[in-house]
């Protein structure tokens, strides 16, 4: 599994932001049962951070769009395999171009080539 470190970093930062919110609610509700205080704190956190998480995991700004298909011919080495195609990222858009799928090895090589040419992936 490949990790989008930009998304992962934002998610970890967001996770740390939940700590002060939980603390404030638990502190404010110190006289109430701990279970109820925790439930209320988590509900407030869920109401706030649902929208932040949604942005992190659906934003086109934070991630590249890949298309993956099984049983395709690699356009570079003609191997019948699972194919990968970078469709769109911050400064790269091939949504209107005819699809060219590559095997994992050729896709990694092409990705490095694009990075060297300034494409943000």
C-alpha cells in the first residue's frame, strides 16, 4: 500500500488538534460522570472534525488521482498486468488524453521521470 504522506501528515496534525478540544470539554464537565463527559467530548470532536477529515481525504489539492485497471497491456513493455495511470495532480492533467496504462515497474519509472520534470505527485 502506498501512503500519501501529505494527506497522512495533515491527518496526524488534525488528530493532535482534537486533544485540546477533548481536554476543554472534560475539564468543563468535571462534575459530570466520566463516561458522559467522554461521550459529549467525542460528539463535539466528531461534529468538528468530520469536515476536516472529509477535506483531507477527498481534496484534489492533497492527492493525485490514479486510475487502476486489471488485465491491461503496459504501454511501455507490453506486459499483460494490472495497469496504473496518473490522471490528474496539481500541475498535471491527462483527463482528456487517451489512457496509457503502465505496469507497476514502468509506472514507478514514469512517476520518477515526471517528478524530475516538476510534476507534483
